[in-house]
C-alpha cells in the first residue's frame, strides 16, 4: 500500500479501562513517558533496558491501540458511565500524544464511538478509528516499516466462538450484559429478582386463579426469567466458556496449534501479523509453528491486566528490530528482541524461564 510507511511505532492493547483489574495507573505513567518527549529538545530517543543493559529507541511516529482499551462489557459494578468517567482523561492524553494515533476497536470496546458521543467532548487531535483491524483491506493493504510489512488485528477473530458464530458471538455477550444490568437496576437482586417475580406470580395463580388469557402470564414470565437472570448464567458459565471456547490466556503456540489460525482462510497480504486479545505476550516464527503459514511472524503485545505473569507489555517496532517491552516506571524492560536482519529471537533471562514453563491459566477467570 503506497504511502503507509513509518520508521517506528508502538503497539499497545487490552488495558480494559473501567475494569476493576485494569492497571490504569501504570498505563497513565506509560502515556506520560511518551508525552515527555513532546517539548524536550534532547535527542529523539526513549530509554529501555535488556538484561540490565540500557539502550535507546526512537520516539514512535505512530501508536496503534489494538483494541480493548476500554472495558464496555464488564465495567466495574456494571456501570458503563464509570468507564466514561475513568477513561476520559486517558483519551484526552492519547489525543495529545506527539505522534499519529490509530485506535482499532476490539470486542470489549467496539461501542466506543457510541460512548464517545455520550461521555466525551473531544473536538481536536488526530485519533483514527478502525474496526477489527488496521489497515482496512487485508488483501491489499499493510503498514511498511523498513523492509517489513505488518497487519494488525485485535485478535478476537481467533476465538472459537467468533469463528463458529460470526457476528452473533459479538452481539450475544452485549445483549446478555444489557439484560444483566437491567435486571440489577430493576429487581436489585443480582439475578434472583426475576425468579422471585415468577414465584410470586405462580403463588397468585395458585391461590387466586384470576389471570386472563387462560393463565398464560405466569408462564410467559417464567419463560423470560432466564433472560432476566442473565447475570446468573454469565457468572456460572464464564469459567467454562472461557476455557473451552476463548483464546484468552493462550500463548501464540496454543492459538496456532489449536487451529484458531486457519492458513486456508488467511487473506492478509502482509508478512507479519500483530494481534492482541489473549493477554499473552510473545513473538514467534510462523512457519516454525505451522509449515504452511504465509507469515514470517506472529506477534502478540499482551495486556495491562493485573495478576498476569507479564502485565503491562507493549511492542516497539522499527526497521531493525521488534521489541516486546514490559512497562517499568523508571526504565521499561525489554523481554524479547527480534532482529529483522538475522531473524534471530533473543529472550531476557526472565522471559526464558517464562516460555519454558508457562503457567496454566485454567483457573484464572
């Protein structure tokens, strides 16, 4: 794609601002770290370190926010308004960053445009919104950095339910959560309210058979009660659905080997695929995982969720290397380096132990 070329970029995803487990304070510091170069006359570099050795990287020309920056599915106390209040200053900071900004909507923040219309009054700044992926056309467009080409997707496309149920898998959880919030607001009993209403109607029907339409009302209410009690289904089912259907908490190898990536359906022309969503950072050579893969690399930028093994991670990419970096307030720590010229991957001492013995996420919901 002509014209879409950069010398350096940063990619960050899955901050989930508004979720009770979001590391929003650290994310705020990260934005300040980038912003700090805006009005400084010193060299255009940021400081990081790898195995204790300090190195400098370029201030990015572009930052790609690769989805789930906001938490509109499971906000704290089911209060979407809280997300707006919590995230407004962050969105304002993002707009003020001294570079081009790309916001790719994920499955948890795909209604960001609607929220922005309600919660924000943002009239300036360069923040381009894309749905699901960047650039728009996988078959013909890509971002060029040096001699390499990249395509960016949020990654919920790798989920089994997304593949099998298509758009219904995106709409379904939103409907369930809307019913859940309505139930909590109307019945105030966290899921048992509608069941209590049904029980009350059954008793009335038994004691006073006065209902019209041949006593159909209690049965209609009973039929609807599971939908009104959606939060019960959500709480009970989230453990199993996330383990059996979701790609969340899966490393790149697991995503590929379990068939969530389908080579036959790969229409992405770029040689490197960058994705997020799974909360599991990494850089892997594609053909080492699946010989028929059309890619050179699968790259995952991780998340900013607390209690992860490696939280607060982001990607830095320039013409010479790809860095997976863990945010540290003083000096961010490089976990993985991919040398574009030699195609060699180097791991930090900590990351070597992490990839050799990945901890199970089975009980982490």
